[in-house]
């Protein structure tokens, strides 16, 4: 019943504040015998690391992860894995103004109203810095998936920055790693670069849409009726900072389809597995995976720490204008891509463990 | 770690299948001393009850709820409350075909693949019938909210049926109860009636969007970073049958805003509470309520049980065509309105209990 | 986070009051494909049923269990199983006095102090009647164990009534079912009969010790460091009404042994499994099963509802004398035997599911 | 559903191995606004620290605790508190033999059978070193109790070492801190010193009984019927390494009492609170606190790492003799005293939070 944990059997608890000595993830329930080391985890953290382009915060963090427990002689032992990341670049002086004024669109005011104690340095616990811990835990989940379901492949990418959406006809998986936006459409990535440059210079920010796809997920993961696979994915993605909407498959657009259009027809594949004419369902029916690609999308709102002056109030209730200097992301959606991937990895692994615990093995055969 | 439960301190477990003897909800954690009786719960069940118009399934269920425990002399005792609804109209013969063929877009195939045992009668556990149990539990949550936070008011309504969306300029709260769609726009409701009539006659179905608004929710509910108020709302709504997308406030459209546009500016109200220039946030910042209206929206996909013939396979893997006769909802989104309200009531109550448990009282004062 | 539930993956929530319309258990997480019907469950309920001898309460309850969900065509489906037992013999008039006075040694006063609302009829939720629900759930666990681990055999028996303890040299497993005390020592059972007869006639009651042994439990069940097998067994047994102490293996007497005496020496058995020179450990080392017999013992305090007059106070704080008439057990420990067996069955099944979820299969081989 | 966590709202997850780089506790759910610093926590760790007398292990650990998160400007923030203790004295070479042979009475064999991967250095996760993390978390619980219930006072002491039990007539609370055994009976402490000296020299070890008493606990803490206060205390104590039995109040001896003897009679105190003629109940009735002293006792088995040769097998199944050199506690029960206190503090705080979450305030008044 912790509020800083997620997962059923693969359970991740993150801890730490933006400007405390360290952040990290306590992961309980990783199966034993999984080969993993710090270098394996580091590659995912490096994807999320700030300061890699002018389009993300200029804070410099090595984001070096240490494994303090649960791994022995290169393998997980089944014991809790403690993943620790030291904070190294904490310029607390940047945040002095925020201690007194609430940033519009930011958790400043609600943390204060809830707790009466607030770590105002860099947003404290509400900072996107927390997501580094998720990425570390997601790396561990990927290591376990390599053993349990090596065919699973998880890829995240940006489909929209502000009003500019990719053209699916130009979708190129190879392109994703080539631009600083994880964009699968080279033409659109170039446009985003210009667009964000303008926003950044004017001290503004903008929202984005991220899509995460998992291939190779076996049929039968999930469960009725509250720990459905889509329920857990929705919760996982909505829990990421600044996310305001989550979609599975057709998502909100499913409302516009007729039953005839929406029904993904089923055929028998050559390998004895069902194949589908389409994937409106996003790989999930009745909360349980179909074996098709899992497709999840989420919208990230624009960063609320901007140079544009906004009206607000102080802790003592006086009217004030605020301009947030600090070092912030003009489009925090960019760094949400590896975070969404990490959450996807955690949810898939968790449901694989849950399935084998509750059901044992995939029981219903077709044909 | 049950997969049929939700909630932290107000914990609801639903049980039962569409064509078993009964369905119900086991609710643990309702505070003691809450006045409640069966009549109070029944009013919400009557909103969801099938067969009330030609736009919902023609199955006839009294949906009479009985309180079997946890209430004594008209008040809750703090003990688990068992809410039981007998199934009375179970025409199992309608479903014989489904026992062998999988309906495209339906949980038939995934339940089979996962469990190898499937109650094919009316969808068994995957049937929308399960949502009656949620509505009963939601009624109990409303009874508790009347004591703990009498100012909370929860209203759900339909904003879209297929391609036809309401005009917000014509929004009329009074209209919601006057048409069979819970539509706040009288003109659009008339159009929906014609549109759904056509679909129904042609044996087709269509999706919808439902919006749930809660007024009077105090600031400070929610928690970092995985049991956020929006995370729990997203999970609650996504767990409803056929839901494919969930939005908070601006939702997916938040991606299209700049930081300047998205920041709801803050002012000091006359009553010593902050007021906001707008509500892009949908009443939640950093996972914690701001005191503004909570605004949640979700998309419901079209019913997959349709008369239109679709290609599918049988349990033995043979190709087949399927036409689902039975008695189904042409727009299952209609009955999702009271279900969404019920989930909202449960989540708000749950977070009120969680807040007083974890924090004690609203600690941060402004001014 | 319900307080009326136990178990990780096999999760039992009981509900209902002594004099409400019904009691029952909502069981979530029973694996699919387990053959079970009401008759199978009934046999265990019949062991616990009141009124079977003059040594238990004379309340007459059929204790007929009905399965309302989660079983289809004679097998579990993986969905929640609702087990309902109607209350039929509720002579509420017997309890009028208790509504005003608190019975010494009874939950009357603490329920009132905690909740301010108390169902005084027959103890309400605090009544030992609740344990019928546990026995029903335990029956379901036994049905699942018959499939998953058919070699597991669970037997409970009485080892002490008041000052009279069995002689282990006379232990006869066949004798257990032959006397109304589930006593394994015929000579002692005869003595208990006389002793309890005297107590019953004088309106007094007495405590007892119950031992539960599980044979055939595989090595490797349990987990560090808080959901240990012994931790969960201790919690399960301590949660039974009136239990005041729990022991594993040597139990409290382990304090009197030296390390040399206590160390169960290990040898290699002919079947390639380790064998032990003794079982001081009660089948558990480091919270994980060794493959030896699981041995758990618990003490049940005497019934507090007695005819002997005791000093107490009323709800309004006035001094009073109380004599509890009603129909009570002179030795409630007798009926705790099938309850302890049920809890043992639930914990073993739960840890079998947990093990296969978290670890997959028994991984470490010896030899 | 983690197996390394305990608590409902005050939730402690410990992590770390005896010879890894560090151990610690991730504590989620500590209320905000609690004054605490490292020095406050250190005092409890110092009580448990090894190497303080010749009667505990000669391993030298500073056991310095660092607070890495959740505390800001000297107060808790409501965010997760990470407590980290570095391991400094890890003489891994001492344990080489154990890598191949299983110590009788130790978790060596069960960890291997369960996981197939085992950190054999100093027992890894099964080492009593893990309890340092519990003591740190217990210190945090004590800090919170100082704010929420300053009248609560928790004291642990030794009542038995092997066959030598204290004489309650000589009980002297002042004496507890004066001898290395936390013994309340000076005469017995002197005897224990001689006795343990002999055992230590002969390379043997012995068991012990520890009693923990909490005064000033308000009436009304606990909950039916599985998260009872006594259930949670039993689980908490049984989860401590080497514990084999747990008793509340009379404990196992309750079996020997009649109902008349066992019933603690109730009177009205001068302060308007009930007082009791005795405390057989150990402060708990029906799983809920009475306001009397909470009395919990547990037996700790003798350390299994001894110099006395014992028969065992190797990982390859061969017969072997084992003599465990290393640096071990002749009576590990001594260091269990501060651990038991810590668990008591955690459980009381947890139930205080749970009570205010579920019930709000103590509702039933007497008089």
C-alpha cells in the first residue's frame, strides 16, 4: 500500500529527490539467475540522461547507477535489488524564488497544500529526475525479459511535438536513434528541431505524444478485471510526470469506429497461432494480451517551468508574477521516451510473473 | 495482490459471472457510522440497469442489490460490506455458438488462451454485467462521501457517439437526465437517437466518449509517485470494459499546447482559497488535487457482439464466419456513464481515507 | 490493504457477521482448472460445524456452503470464487444484555472503542462464526493442492486441554477422528471428556493447544524476509479468534536448546533428497520449507462468554456484574482444529503459487 | 506483494546482504513534519551494533546510518525515506567452507533449494545483519510516535537464556541497560554471563526469550480479522531471524487457564478510561488494543554457526562434517532485543495511521 511503488510481483519502489544526495529504486521480486551488471543498466540511463542536446535540460548528471544488493557473481539472487544514482549537479541556488511562489501548472502548490513541508529544490520529489530511477528499474526488467521472453522487443518514439505530428507513411524504425527526439520520421524531426529551437529561445515549452510498442509479447498476459494489462499500462504511463492522457491501440479514436470497423478479424497463422487482420485493439482484449504488438500512447504536457511571465500567488497568498529561470526541458516529452519504454518493460515482466504464478502456463490451445 | 480488487483503503473486490447465480462486490474499508441502506444503493443501479431504452441491451435484470454484511441498524460498522445482486434473466441458449467461435474484438479468445477454461455464457466474467457490482460499490462510496465531504458532486455524461460530438456551447447540465444517452446537449441527443437507431437496425454498434466531473473535491488528495490521483483514476477508468483511452483535463490535446498556454494561472480567491484562470490540468497537479473540478474522460470502443458477419476461427483453429445474435448494446458507452461515476466516487473516497491516514489533515495553508 | 484479507496470490477475504443474513469468503487467485464442487467443500465445514457434541456450542447451523462464482462445469475458471453460507439459527434475544455490558476477555469493549458502532448480536464480526468462511476457503485451497501437490497431507489435532496434555508416546493418528476433541491420545481424550463435562456444568470454560502438521510439502516454499513461510503461518494462526501464541517446530522451547542440540543434522536420502536427523526446525529454515513436516502449534484461550459472574462496566461507564448465558463453547479450541487446518492449506497453496510466480521452479539441485 | 516489505501505511522494505556494499531500508508512508536526523536513528543502531561485548559477534561494524531521501531541513516530507548503512567489515574469506557445505539449522540449504543462486558470504540476505535495517526503520517509527503518540514507551528485555529464566519478583527496569543482555534481573544477568562464557568457550550457542512491552498505546488500534494488531505483531516478530515462537500476553500458557481465570475484569478508572484487574490479554482483545500494556514475547533459537562438529552434506550431495569458524553470536537473542523493539514501534505506528485512515478518530466513548 505504498504510494511510491508499482507492480505486483516485480515491484519497484522509487525514492529520492531532485537535489538530495541520491535517488534510486528498490526492486523486489526480480527472479533469480538473471545475468545483469551496471553496464547493462547504464545504457538505458544514458538514453534518458539530461544535457545530451540543446532540446533537453542543461543540468549535467552522470546518472551512474550502482547495484548495491541482490546481484551476486553477475546474476540476480532473488533478493531485493537496490539501484542507486548519486545526484552530482545540484545548483540549489537556482530555485530560491520557487520556495516562495508557486509555478502555475506545477506540483509546487499541491505538494504544499498536501504536506505543508515541501522540498522546493528543483521540485524535490515531483521533479522528472525521479524517472531516472524508473529507467534503472526498467533496465533490470529488460535483463529479466531477455531470459524469460527473449523475443520481446520494446521501442518508444515520439509521434507529435505540439501541433506537428509524424506522417506514418514515412515511419522508419532506423531513424528513431538518429535524431535527438526519438522521432521515426526524419522530415518531421528536422521540422521539430526548428520549432523547438524557436520555443527554447523564447523561453517557452511545448507538449508531445510518445508511443511505445512491444513486439513478441505472448498471448495470455493480463487479468480480469482491475489488474488488466491495459489498466496496469495506463496506470504506469499516467504515473510519469506531466502525462495527461493514455491510449491503447485506437485509443480515444475508438469512439469513432463502428463495431464492424473495430473488430480485428481472426485467422489461423501458419505457425499455429492466430493472426489478425488489423490491430485496433493495440494487442489487448478483455485486459489480456492477444499476442499482437502492444501499442500504448501517452500525451506529455509542456514543462511548466518557463521564462514567460505568469500570474501566481506566494505561500502567504499574495499575488505575484513568476518567471522560472533554472535549467528546464523545452519539451520534456523527449526524455519521456526511455521512461515509457522502462514502464512497458516493467509491466510486461510483472504480468509474465503474475501469469505463471496464478495460472502456471498458457493453458488454452487453439487447434 | 488480487486482480479483481481496486482501491487502497476503500477496497472493492467484484466477483461473479454474467450467467452465474449472482454477482456482487465485497467492499472492505468503508468507514463506520455511514448511514446507508439498499434503497440508496438501488438508485445508482437503476441508472445502469439494462433494458431501459431501445439503445441498450434488451436483457431484463431487476438488478436488486442486497446488503449481506457490514451494515447494522442503518449504519456501516467498519466491517466488510457484501453487496449481492442475483442474476435473474440468463438465457444461456443464446450463447451456444460463442462456445466454439471467438468473437473478433472480444475477450473470448484471450480468456481461452490464458485460462483454458472459459465461461462462455454471456461472456462470463468479461461481460459488462460485472459493472453492476461496481455501481453498487460506488453507491456505498457516495454514501460515505455524503458524510466525509458532502460538497463533492459527481456527474457523468456522454460527449461523443461515433463521429458525433456535443457542442460545448450548448452544454446544459439539466439536459443530462432527460435523454437516454446522458447527453448534455439536447440537439446532439436527438441526432444520436436517429444515428443509433440506424446502427441498431443494421446490426452494428459504435463507440463513445464519456466525461466524468467531480466538483467540490478538496485540494491535497493524491500521492507521489505511483498512486497519484490521476494514476488511480486512469486505472479505474481503463479497467471498465471496452475502454481504450483515458484523459485528465486537456488529455491528449495537452500535447498541442505551449507551456504558456497550458499554465493555469493562480489567484487568491475571496474565501482564502486559490482560484485558477483555467483548468487545463483537470484539477490535478503532480498527482494531487488542486481543489478545482476533477475532469476525466474515456473512450469506449463499440460492442464487439454484432450482427454483421466477421471472419474468425474456432477453438479447433478452423476458419469460420461469426454473427452474434444475443441481446447486446448498440452503444455500450451509454451504460458506462454511471459506471464511470461509480469509479470516480470510489477513487475520491479512497484518496480521502488515504490522505487522512498518511498525512492526517490538510497541512499546508496559503496566506 | 484490506484488513479482512489474507494471502498473496491465493487471496481470501471473509465477510459477514454472526447474526447477519449470511457469511462467506471471496477468494481471488485460485488457479483455473481445479475440479471442485460444493460437496467437496462441505466435508470440511461439517468438521467445524457447531452442535456436534455437548462440548461445543449448541447453536444449530447447517453451514451449507454455496459456490456463487468462479466455478464452471465442475472446474475453477481462474475468476474469483464466492463462497456463501447462510445464517439460519440466529437467536438474537440471547444477546440483549451484551448490548450494554462488556464481557471481560471479549472483543466487545475494543470494537466499541474503535468503531463506536458495534453489532452486538452474537459478537457480530468478532464471533468465531467467521471461521466457517475460513474453512470453506481452506476447502478450496485443498482442492487446488490435490492438483498442484497431491502428496501434501494436512492434519490437525488437539495436544492440550487446560492442564491436561497428551502423551506423545500414545500418539495414534487413527484416534484423531474417533473422539469429539480431535485428540490423538485415546486415554487423554477420555480424561478431557470428564474434565470438560465438569467445566461445562459449572458454566466455566478452558483453553487448549492445537497442532497442525503438513506432510509432503516441497522444499523451497517461503521467502525472505517478511513473507517467510513461518511469518505467514504465524499470522494465519494468530488471526484465528482467541489464539494467543504460535509456535513453529520447537517453538518457545527452542530458547532452552543449545546450538548443538538444535541443529537438525543433514544426510542424503536414497531418493536423492536430503533427510534430517530431527525436526527441531518444524520444517522451516530461514523462512523457507526444508521438505520436512511443517509443524505449527497454537494456544487458544478459554471462551470469555461464561456463566461465572465477572465484574465489568456498561457503555455508560457504570460498574456491573456480568453472566453470559447464550450458547457457547466450553472449549473453543476444539473447533479451532479444522480452522487451523484450513489456514495451513491456504498458506501452503499461496506459497506454491508465489514460488512459481517469483522463481519459476525449484532451482537448486543437490547432488 | 513484495516479500521483503512489511506494514500497511508505514511500509518498510529492507534490502541488502551481509557482505554486499551496503544494506538499508526504504520506508514509504512516514507522515510529513516529523523531526528526525541521523543522530536520532543512530542511538538505536548503537544498541544493536555487534562487537559490544564478548557475548555478541566480534564483527566490527560502525553501523552508521545515512538518510538519503525524504527528510528536508530536519523534518520528514512525506516522501520515501531511504536509510543506508554501509558494510565495512566483510571478511569474506571466513566463509569459504560454507559455499560448499550446508550448516545444519541454517538457511543455507533452503536458499539453495529455492533459488539455485546463493550469496554464501556471511549468510547473504539470511544473515542477522539484515536486522540493522529494521532498527533504522524502527528509529524512524519512534520519531513519528514522538509526535503522534508521545506517551508510547517501548521497552524490550531478555527473560530467558537457555534454561535460565528471570525471576519476575526481581524485575528492575533500571537494570535493563546495565548488563550486556538487556536483562531486568541483576542476579540472573550475572548467572547468564558465566553460563554464556562457558558456552562461548566450548564453541556452542544457546537460545533465548525476549519480551517487548509497549506502554501508553491508545485503545482502538488493530482491525478484524486478518490485520489484527496481534496478527501483525506475531508476523513482525516471527519474521526476525531465528524466532520460532511468539506469544501475546499469557501466550501458550493461556491454554491452561479457565475462562474465569483468564477474564481480565473491567472497572472504570478515575480518568474516565477503563482499567483492568489483570492483563492476561497482553493488551489486545479481538485483535484491537485495550489501552493496557502491549506484551509480546518471542523465542530465539540458538545460532546454528557453531564450532561443535555436525553432520551435513555438500552441494553435490556428499556426506560431510562441518565446523563453522567465522565470528558468531553465542546467543543471538541478545541483539534481538533492539530488533524486537523496532518491530513493535513500526507496528504501533502503522496501526495508528491505519486507524486514522479507516476510522478517523477513536469513536466509541465509554461513560
